[in-house]
């Protein structure tokens, strides 16, 4: 029986590959902040970072990162066979496997993640733009830019849903407190009326 790869090993490998490619959790969290701050005044970076970390804990996301970065790295070294080598190395416009891999990791976070991914893929925000820009250094980020868009879209969607849950929970607490206060006032009024009647 083949040795099973432990999930911690997979997680650490994915995070290490991102770091090796010059991408930090904070870079991705900045994109999440840009996507969510218009809807949540007072938003800070802390929940954005927490949401990115949560997305990066997902095994499917880790697998996609490992596969995509491996292909980018092999293309950089010229180790792929032709015509795939040229297609990935030049980020050929009609090549859609990079988006397909990244998009496959988005569906678990709902329609907000899907539409946010489409926006980020088109507009190249933050670190995605840096990765997408062709450089003379011979770096290839054909898969990585889309994978970062996927992580950011998932983290953004996760945050949007959680913030709505928190708002609704806060509203329910406020309504419960108001009801409790009203009940207390009614009891005081009833007690006062009873005292008056007894007098």
C-alpha cells in the first residue's frame, strides 16, 4: 500500500510554494479588503487575513496551488514538452486550463466567489496584476495569478456570508434585549397597578 500524504505536509508545501513565488497571505488579504470594504465600512485587515488563512486550509485549494505552481515552475525551466511549453511560458491567450483549475476551486464558496473571481480575472487587482505582468526575468505565473484570484474570491465570499451572519445575530440579540426590557417594563407597570388597586 502506498504511503498516504499527511494533510499538514500538503498544507505546508502549498504555503511554502506561495512564499517561494513571492506571494504572502497579506498580499491576498489586501485584495479581499478591496473587494469587501465598500460593503463593510470600518473593515480592517485582520478579518481579511483570517479569511484568507481559512481558505488556504482547504485541501482542494492546496492541491490546485501545488499543481499550478508546479506547471509554472516547469515552464520557467523549459522542462515541458512542446507545444505545452510555449503555451504556458507565454500565457497563450486561448489557453484556458489556468482559469479552469482556479475556477474549480471557487465553486464551493457560492455565486459571490464565482462573480468575484470573474472580476479579479478581468481587472487584475493587487498582487494579481504584478503576477500577470510579463517580465523580462523569465518568471512564469500563468497559473499562479488565477489561483491567487481564486483564493481572494473565496475569502471574499466567505467574509461576506460571515459578516451577514454576524449582522443578523447582532440584530437578533438587540431584538431579544428590547423584548426583555419591554417585558420588565410591563411587569413594573402591572406591579404598580396592583399596588394602586390594593390601596
